[in-house]
C-alpha cells in the first residue's frame, strides 16, 4: 500500500538553546502519537548573533562603551503526514510550549 504524504516544515526559535531542543523533541513526540507521521530533524540552523553597542555615559567618555549580544537558536523540523488524516491542526494546538519559544509553520 503506497500512502501519499504532505510535507510540513516547522521552525522553532528561542534565545535559549535548551528550550529549543526540548520543545522540538516535544513536538516530534506529539506528532508521532497523535497523527502517526514521519519526522526528520531537528535540524540545527545557524545561530543568529546580534551585537548592540551602547555608550556607558550619555555626555562624556565617548570611547567608553558596552557591548551586548543576543543569540537566536533555530531548529527546523520536517514532518510528513499522511494525506488521509483529517484535523492536523488539532495536533498542533495540543502541544504546550514554554514562554520564550517562537514556532512558525512554513
């Protein structure tokens, strides 16, 4: 029996790498239990690093500055779901994510 699948890509982003890996594992487990789909990943994408330069004093000491950086960790999940499965959205709604996680369905 040859089943046809629909491919769904999910992008998980956060400033904390531990949250990203735990959330992506949680998503994979939930999808496998509820929809019985196949998964590929989590595929780590390059970390985005943003550096901010701030003056320490507003009026004097122009050369005295502080640097702050913000890293965004990204994982990509590819899910293959059989076409005959209705209500795929219900499986995504049931997934609980901690605060600080951004999930985008591509």
